[in-house]
C-alpha cells in the first residue's frame, strides 16, 4: 500500500486522472493563472491508457474545431521535451472512392494552411521505402505530422503544471464526489476530503465509473486495442541526422505504421472489436487493481490486421515481433471526444479519447482550461460536448451497440448522408408505421427515426439530376419530386423529432428577454425567430419562440440541439422558482404542411378561420384533433406546423393525408426540406451558424434588437465583422459542395463552405460560405474545390427563391408560376 498522502483541505479545481488528458488540463489551467489546482491519480502518472498509446499524431480531422485542436497540439509538442518527432505522415488510397477522399482532404487542408500534398505511389514509396505500391492509386503527405512518446509528454505537461503551482498527488484513489444542490462540493479520496468548486473527470477508461460517483452518466466503453512492435530489422543512417520514416496509414487495409528505432509499430482497427471488462448488464467494471497493466495477447483477433500488414509492407512476413500490445482504450458512441460540463454544476468531463488522445491532448487541455475559467467554451465544441448524448445513452446496451459500430468501421469511408445502423429503431414518431408502409427511407438523428424521403416518389423524380461523386451516394430522385411538390402543390412532413421546450412561470418573459437577441415577450400567439448568444457574441442557440400565455413560452429547435439548448437555458435560469424549463419533445407530434395549396388541404378539416398571419399561432381543431397551429415555415412556402398531443398524431396525419389527395399532396422527407431551405437561405445551427459566428456575420442582424440588453449584447456591439455568410451559385449544377470545401477568389483561398446542395426550383448547385466582407458582395467570382476540381461560381443576392417573401405570406394561393433565380 502506498504511503498516506497529505492533501490540501481545499482546492478550487480538482483534476482526477494523471494521464495525458489530465496533465494537459492542469498545465493549461496553470497557464491561465489558475494555481489553486490539485491533480490526483489512483496510481502513477500514465498508468491508465496513456502508457500504451501508439503515439501517432495526425492533424487533419473531420471538423474545424478538432483540426484546430490537433494543430495546436503539434505547436505545443514542438515546445516541450516530449520525444516529439515531426517525421510527416502518409495516407494511402487504394480504391477510386478513397482517392476521392484524399482529394477532398487536400482541399480541406488548404483552408487551414496545412501543407498537405498529393503523392504518386512511387513518391510515397520514396518516403517510406518499406512499402509496396501494389494497389495504391494515390497518397497524401503532411510533413508536419509525427509521433511522440506518451509518457514523456505526460511528464513534461506535469512538470509544466507544477511549475505553475499545481499540486500533483499520485496513489490517491477517488472514492466519492460530493454533490450538494446540483453542484459539486468536494472530492473524497482514500486520504481524505478535498473541498472544491470545480472537479474534472479526466480518468480515461475509468471516467464512467467516476461519473457514477456523482450520479452522472459518461457514455464510454473500454475497448481492447492492439498493435505490435517489431524487433529492429532495417538500417538507419549512421552519421548525421537520423532520417525518420513518416507515419503510414492504409485505411483500405485497416492498418497504420510508425517507426520504432530500427523496427516498426503496426496496428489497426479490426472488424471484430473486443469490449473489455463489462459485467452482465454491460456496465464497465474495471478491476480495482488494474493499473499500468496490459491485457493478454489476442493473436486470433489481430490476425486480419497482421495479414493486411504484409500486403503493404512485405518485410512484415519475416520480421520478428518483440511484443503484441493489447491495452484498453475508452471509445465513445460516435468516435468524438466527450468533453465539457455535466448536468452537475462544476463537474467537468474530458474522456473518450478514442485512441487519438495523444494527437489531441494539447488541444483538449487548452479548450477545457478555457471552458473552466470562462464558464463556457471559447470555440465551437458541440460535436464533442457531453450534452450531445441524449437520455438513451443511459442504457449500457445502446451505448455498446453504437460504440462497437464506430470502432469496427473506424477506417471505412463515411459518405455524407450515411446512416448508422446500430441500436435502431429506438425513438419513433406516432406515425412511424404509416411511414414504413409507404416506403420511407429512414435516417436517424439523436435516436429518432426520421424520413429522409419516400422511395415511392422516386418515379416522379429525375435520375439525371443525381449529383456527381459523394453527393450522389445517398441520394434518390424522390428528393427532387418531394421538393417540387412543396413548391407547386403541397407536401406533408413529419417533424415530430424536433425538440420542443417550454419555459413557464411568472419570471419566464423577463428571463427569455435577458437571453434572446430578438424581442420574444410579444403578444400571446406571436412567434419570434431569435438567437441566444454566448458571452463572446457568438450564436449559442437558434430557434423560434411562441408565446403561449402571459407566463408560458414554447421553443422549437433542431432535433440534435435539444439537449444543448435545454442545458444552456437551464444553466442561466433563476434559482428562485420563478422559471421552469421543461423538455416536452415526446409529448407533441408535429406535422408540417407547406405549399401553395396548403390552405386548400387544411380548410376542409377545420371550422376555425385560417386567416391568422405569418409568425402567429392559434389553437384550432383539425378533423377530430385539437391542434396548436403555427404559421411558420422552413421551406419558404405558405403553410403551418401543426402540433398535437402525441396520442393524436396518427389520426391527424391520416386526416391531412386524405384531405390532400385531391390536391396532389405528397408525403416528403428531410432531404427535401434541406434543399428547400437552401433556396430560401435559412440557416442551420451547427453548420452555417455556430458559437463562433455572430448574428452580424451570419446575415441575421434583423434579429438583433439594439434597444434591449441580453447576454452577449455588449460583446456583439464591440465585435468587428471580419467575415460574412455568402450565398454562392456554382456554374456546374451537378457539382455539389458538401461542406468544408475551400473557396478561392483570384486563386487565393479565402473561406470554406458551411453547407451546400442542389436547388430543384432554381436549378442550381448552391453553397454557403463565410468570406471576407469585401468578397461577400453579390457578383463576386469565386471557385470551390470539389474533389480536386475548381468549380467556378458567383456570390449571389439571397434568398435565391421568392426574395419578396410573397409565397411565405400566402399572397399566392394557387399554382402560380415559379420564381426564378434573380
């Protein structure tokens, strides 16, 4: 047993976990002037997953924020004594589809200034002479990638943290986390209690167990991950600087390599994953004494990887293996980090590093320290935020299904619009069986089954409009048919998955006014489109608010953003009982009826007048169903969102469907909505607008009321506009931007695409991108790199469709001629 440790009675911040994540957070807290920090670990530093990491560091990732974090990590590692080797990294493409991915990555890298370059197979082999070029079509090479020693990095970060005043106590096991009135109060250890204001769970694969001490679910699964280390078998330069091999990834063969002295490290992601240390209920139960240990070698599971390695590096056929490393790593259900503040105030999590924690450790420490000090993240971290996991992830079985799927498909190509299959169906609307019977192609978001399109409508579409390349992979002619139905006649959409929140109580109006940039405390029945801003003036939430009564408001937000928005609002709510914030998503079915003939479909079903204006609400009956009817649209057409209690949903849909048949009503899905909203210029939070953009950047200044005070108002007034969201029409309608493509003006990359798609009414490929203000003016000629080809385009005035808003207001009530792009 370790000797007793003397701990302080109090520390402002307690960090649990002495791996690379915990030490990085402590290092960066110290760098921000937070010296009252205690870091504890159950054993020695690095004794969890850190010590057996393969150590590869690749920078280019699937999101802006994550890539930025990885790039910062490399900058930090260059400054530390951590064994950093900047040898470069090669990624191979052995199929036409993977070659497309490489071209896309090269384009994506340009927007960051990363020097990613294309290599021929022979050029790749010149840099990594051990590889065979058989089957290789092309490669990419990033000279600033590399690898490092995980233990050296951890100790370097710990030394820097100590130098900033952080106290580190090893052999200090946490036995409890004290929570009082929803806020962390103290950390209990085997050597005593430490009072704290902030506790950070950075315990790697132990994070879920630590979370349970505070009644918090951290949805991670320990997965056994293997790689081997060979004996030295190759010559290295005897004099002068060592010529390092670059790291090598061959995702088509599920493998990666890096040098290890005169030998190699080789690993991969096998198709048959091995969750570790789960009990009969699939709850992680890591042994009490599992510190600094590895699992038994599992050669049968590694055989697929070993055989693939011989294809790419023939020397692997005869090389001698020093050891097979089999160590558990914490994976999340979506292969993204699990970061941020939990539902317990002051209790943070930094876990689920998914075997690339070494690459991201520097960035993780930076963003977490900033989050703790500022009280909110200082960049868009939603896709890593623990709040993204809905209540279904309380289920260990569901978490495991999703986690196994992402692990086993780690190196697969994931095309835009791809749908995960594990754990489905889970959450379904009241009309799910009708959708099934009518040929729905379902997608999934936040556990909800949602209709992407109905394949029965494909016959009315045009196959010739299929976009080239990846944009045409998960696509159907039905999307165009459903789009046109909404423009020409009427379409019916099931939006029951949209998140619905109610803010009620005597203080509700004043409270919402303090958070919303627009004025929402209007007359009962009025609907307001608004944003909530963070302290930096960035867009934290984006939704509509309906005033239901003097003391009651309904918020409707995106399916995937309900957890985020609910947490944000509750965090700022008064604690005196004057305001309650309630998630009512599952109580309400929601069907959107949009199109020039929408009134003709709805009128026969109700005795109530339908003369209430755009952005207003009335309680009416539709058929036999009591309905809350909102005159809003995300399609840019006349229509309503019709809300009813969920038990009435099937009856309401049936009544609308039957009434609409004489008018050519079509049931439609979310892919048509996305095409419709692009033509109309409606923004999507998380893509076109994020916490990093202000309303002025995003073209949403019309929502900002300068005559009121609200969170972020002061920052917004002082914040310069350095970029603007611009609508771009491409010259080639079948070249469709998917997001993140670079945008160039006069050959210089000046921005990146936020979202794109095809507009079936304007008959054009549309992209939105943030550009410097001088380049965001209509008429500016631009080019967008779509899979290695620069496609010309032009910034256009928006919206492209119905710029006067006549369709939305119901000025046209029949099958009028369609507007054209202006």
